[in-house]
C-alpha cells in the first residue's frame, strides 16, 4: 500500500487558516487596524468600498517596515511581537500569532507600501493568493498603506455566503468601534464609498464615546473608577433610564483589548438588577487593567476570548465598582429593609383632640335597587354595582376553551350577538391586561401584544396596497444619527417611506423628516426613529423575514400601547373590537399569545 498522507502546500494551508481568521471583510479590517495600532501609529485611516468586498485600505503613520520585514510579514507565523513561548504570558500587543497577513494574502489581492523612519525609500509588494507578484522600491511616506482588493476572489463559496452590503458594513463599523474605543489617544477615520462616516480626533475616553455614539451620550453615562493592587477598573456605565431592548453599546476592554465575556457581563447585570427589567440592557464601556501574567488571551484566533487566573475576584470587583458608580450618582434606590415601619405615624399637634373613628350606616341602602326607587342610593354606586352584578350574572355554563396554539375563534364563537358583546363589561388589571367575561368564562388580553397585532396587520395591509397616510410636519426636522444607525436607515429607506415616513437623506449621517405616519404624528421624530431602529435590530435574529415585514413588526412594537398605560372603557372596547377583527388575533407578531381564557369549570375548580 502506497503512502497517502502528504504535506499540504503553503498556499492551501494558508487558505485553510484563513477560514478561521478571516471570516468576512470585518475580520480583515480588525486585523489590519490592530497591526496599525501595534506600529505605534498616531493616526489610522480606514477606507472601504462595497462593504469591503471590492476594497479595504488601511493607512497609518506608524513605524513602517524594512524591505526584508515587509516580505517576511506575509509568511505564516512570522511576527515581531514575541520571540519565545514564555512571552505569551506577558503580551501587551494586539497581535502575536503571525497569521493575519498570511491569511488575508491567501484569499485576496494585496498591495502594500511601507517605509520605516530611517529609510529614504520604501517598499511596495503585490501578492495575489499567497503568490508574490512583485516587490519593488517605492517612494512613500513613513508608515504603512495596505490595500486588500477582491476579498475571497479565489474562494467563491465563501464570497457567496457574505451577507448584503448593509449587513457587512455594520460588522465593519462594529470592529472599527472596538479598536477606536480602546485607543482614544489615536486619531481614526472611516470612509465608505468615498463618504466620510467617522473622523475622530485623539482625545479622552468620554470624548471618543461621544464622537462615536453622539452628543446624547454626554448625559447618558456616569464614570466608573476602582483601583486595587490587583485590578484597575475605569470607564462609564449608562443610566438605567436610557437602557435598551437590544445589546447595543456594551464593551469590555482588558489591557486595551476588546473582549467578550458572559461572566463579566453577568457581574454588570447584577449591579443593575433592581433598576432594570430583565428584558432591558444597560450601556457600558469598561476598561480593565491587569497584569498580563494573570490572564491568557491565546484562546481563539480572533483573540476576543480571555481567561483570568482568578475570575471570581474580577467578578466581585467589577460588580462592586459598577454598584458604587450607580450609587455615587444617586441612580440606585436606597432601601432599608430592617427599619421598623409600624411606628411611622404622622406627627400630630398637641392641641388636636384625639377621637376614635366612627362609621355611618344607611339602613335603607340597597345596591341592586333601581335609581329612583330609593332616594338614599347614589347613582354612581348604583351604576358600579349594576356592572358588577351583570358581569357575574352574564356568564353562562357552556364551556368552550381557547387553544393557545391556534387562532382565537371569532366574536361569534365568544358572544351570542353584538348586543351581548356590548353588554359584557371589561376592565383593566394592573395597567397591563384587559379582562372581560364571555359566555364560556373569562378572557385575559395582553394589551400591548394585542395592540401590536392590530397595528401590524394594519401596516402590512397598507404597505401591500400603498395606502399608508403621512402627516406632514409644519416645520421639517433635521436629525443626525450615528454611522451605524444612518447606514441601517439608508439601507431600508424605501421600505421606511412605505410605512408613512417622509424622509430625505442629506449626507453626513443626516436626514430631513418632512412627515410621520398618521398614527405616530404625536411622537417626537428622533425618539420614534431611534426606537424603530432598535426594534428592527431586535427582530433581526429572524433573518428569513423580509425587510418590509421586519419594519412593520418594529413600528407596531414602537407605537403599541405599553404596559403601565391606563385605558378608558371606550379605548378597551375599541381595542378588543379591532383585535377580534384581525386574521390572527390570538398571537402577537412575534408569536407570543395575546389572549388567555379561563373556563367556568377551571374557575370552579379553584374553589373546590
């Protein structure tokens, strides 16, 4: 039998390695700008075209490379960061594995120009699919300029699996955020298709946060400071009232390296435990400085996972630091559960005479007597008792359950007639549920989910027939958003207009709002659009949904009646009438139940 195991060529091995390191254009962006940071640059420029498919260019003014180093940098496991295994436990640079440039060159066409400070002439290298096409002297400024063209040109399967340009660009922006936030002392810029998205000057951490996420963050975050001989924690956490429904601005940095850690995230969430609902997520930008010997970052090629020698200590200190920051700025309620409150009587003046309480009884009062039959009965009380009597006397004994995994039967299955439907009262419970009696028992309706279903079907129908009405603004509003928000809004502008928004793009991440949907005309344009984008990202997990359907769900969730909102009797009846007129009244657009029924048998069983 002949030998069958063979050593793979370097070009094939590099393509295999590229599958782990370079997964999408954003991966190449991350590796290139981290290399620029390691080169001690003070300014880094990033330019991309077609969301990185056509071009990714990174220009820095760092130390540059010699002719030999420039060529060696494209070899696998060639690095200037470490010399032996012992240095893995004292790493302070972004890179150290020596895989990034080799992996990028294996799946793209790379053009690199570089010159070090002590050289008069630089070097230009052209590489395509791991093969060096040329290497020549080149007049160029100090630093390095590297252009990556036609990423995955020789791996069609990987190129075909890339998402749409807006999605890939959002990933690039996120990687840009992570490095820019970690190094506020470096100036960064980002352009896409020759449109400037960011131009961030060097500054302080808060200036960098505000420069990326907008002026609104000036008032939304509070500082965190904690220092011990083992760990130093600095940064900012968001105020509870500005929490979001999506995991947006949440960043951990360990020794200026962005990391992902569910364990540390749990420590922060516990600090907010009494301030936020379980579905809300706070913003935080936390920077941890620790001895490199106390951590291990050589876990994954992306270097976003980390191991601490003493995770419990880091957890406890981080939780304590965040709690202290929230308490320092009076954001955490102070409750004394050990204080005895039985003796908390209001102070009375000495001159006031103390009298025992008395009860006035009307022996002729009858709550079920018709108005006018007894002069001692007040009409308000009579009406209240009449509704209470009707609610309990109107329930019949035939049992009909409503299956939660199917659509709710129409109103004909719940009421004998329209007159009977109007006769049954309904009331609000905890400003969250609407309770009404039917011939088979009692219905509990989740008011927010029910309204979402009504609005969703209305929006879908209007978009299908192009009938969405717009309330024009008397004075147009000019709004500016973050780069990620503006790119997301730009990518779905036609569908947004179908919902009734009259928006015009004005450049520089700005939009002019000329009108809003009629149902949303009372809302503030900025908060409405920001909440719409947040809800859209929240529904983004379901990639199979069309953009128009996701937008309809998002706007319905944005405009729906919220828990805690008090409803009048007419509003509750109108909501129920519209809900039972929907095609799928029993489920919200996200698939959660809107109606739960309790039959008379189930209620009777509770009293047995």
